[in-house]
């Protein structure tokens, strides 16, 4: 099953970006982790990252048209982008919201997500393992 892993702003800098918060895994490592996890689970995983909101909106439209599940780490857009939320709301297959850090242990402005109430489920604080857990759930539950 085609499955998208979509990462938002600043996640391309994983590995060098605040390693005490986000760890030392690079985005290239994360791509490999997701693709290999997908292979083991029978999912055709495509990982993308963008710093441009309109590009993310377009990718969500593509996933909606393909009726494909999405693992979404929208980064900072999580907390305020109604455009990303409105695009994500068009998905018909499962949407798993992932955050590498435990956003609830961090600044107050990270505690609110404009995505969580339309997501199938939310994973936060498990580091990059959150992506593996999300893909596992999709493999077990998405039709
Ligand atoms: C993040 C948490 C967000 O608050 C932050 O803006 C990010 C990454 C995470 O994966 O922990 O860019 O989504």
C-alpha cells in the first residue's frame, strides 16, 4: 500500500538541529528507516520534506486523491496552519500525527495542535521511533 511520510519545516535539518531535543538521526537516516520499515511491513513508503507550506498542501491533496495513508510531522505548522489542517482534513485514509519530541513537555505554544482532532492518532515523544510505530499501526489497520 502506498503510504506517505510527510515532514514539514526544519525537519530537513535533523541531526544538526537541536540534537538534545531531536536526536542525532539525520533526515536521510529517517528516510532509510521509514522505507526499510515499510518494506518489512509490506508498505510502499515515500518520504518527503518541505519548508514550504504550499508544497505541503499540494502533497496532502495528492495523498487525498490517492486515498493513501499519511504519517505527518508538520513541525511548527502543527501549531497554527489552518491551510495544512484543511488539506489534511480531505484525507480519507488514516492520518497519524507524529512529533519526535514530547511537545507537551515543552513550551506552552507547542501544546496545541490544529491537527490532532482530525488525526486518527497522535504519537509524540518517542523520537524517530514514532515513525516506525505509526507505520506499524498503518500496516495493521489501514485497508
Ligand atoms: C516537532 C515539534 C514542533 O513543535 C516543532 O516545531 C518541530 C518538530 C517534533 O517533531 O517534535 O519542528 O513537530
